[in-house]
C-alpha cells in the first residue's frame, strides 16, 4: 500500500492534528507513482488511501471525460456507486473489469489541466455542513449511479457533463464540504433533467417522423 494511506489527520508532536491531505496532493502523488505503461483498476485500488471511495470517484469521473477511456470508466463507475448505496466500507471490482488495462499517460496529461481548477476549488472549500457519513454515502452512491447511466447514453459528448458533475461531487466528498456537495447534487439534478428532456424530445420527434 502506498504512502497515501498514512497522510490523513495524524497528530503533531504538540498534539494538534494535521490538516487532511488536500485532494489535489493525493491526485498528484497517485499520478507520480503510476508506471509509464498501461495500468488497470486493480492497481488504482491498491494505491488509494482510506478515503478510497471519494478518490476513486474523482479518478473515474475524470476518466469518463477523456475520449478513448470514457466507455470503460463509465462502466467501472457503476460498481463503487452501487457499493456506496449498499453501505460497503471499500470499493471493489469484478475481475473482468479490474484487470482491464487503459493508457494512464492520457490521464496524466489531462491532470495537468485539471489540477489548477481543483486547487482553486480547494482554496474556498472547507469542512462544513457535515451529515452522517452512512446517509451521505448512500445518497452520493445513488446520484453517481444515475450519472453513470446517463453518461453511457449513446449521444455525442453526453459523457462530459456527468463526468464533470461526478468530479465535483467527489471533491465535495473528499473535502467534507456539505455546501459544495449541495452544489454538486443540484448540478447532478440539472444534468439528469437535461438528459431526460433531450431523450423525451428526441423520442417524440422520432415517433412523429414515423407517423405513429
């Protein structure tokens, strides 16, 4: 297990707890530890800290946005979402998915663009409006599951907005920021309603074209 597992809230010699490691720092360390070649989901799970659900949602949300790996990332996102709803303590994947490799170099390049935005959010984010963790986990799991389903809908670029919303929710979860989580859930609702409206109008147009 990597040093990510030991970085959170350890007391100092004076007895004062250290601030939790920032999400951007966890992401940078994970990227730095990645090998040059392809990686699989099993490698990712082996390098997550105790906040593995949040960091995994962040990683998969980012991967959902990236062309070429979006399909496998969208499928993978369904599993931690369901496990959060069921109250599991840590994420896992079936073997057929955990051994599926993908090009991590593309993700590394993408994080160069993402990290400044993530750090900007962290500067204004702080722990607040904390709810019971089991309730929060189940709610986030349900919303992420619906977002993953919507990201898999066969429409051009339909994966981008759900992926961005998952990233926002993951940051709020990792930062324990209830206010940011409310913003993320509101964005999720708008994303799902927008897709629903698009599907409904497309279906009506198709039915009208067929003369049914």
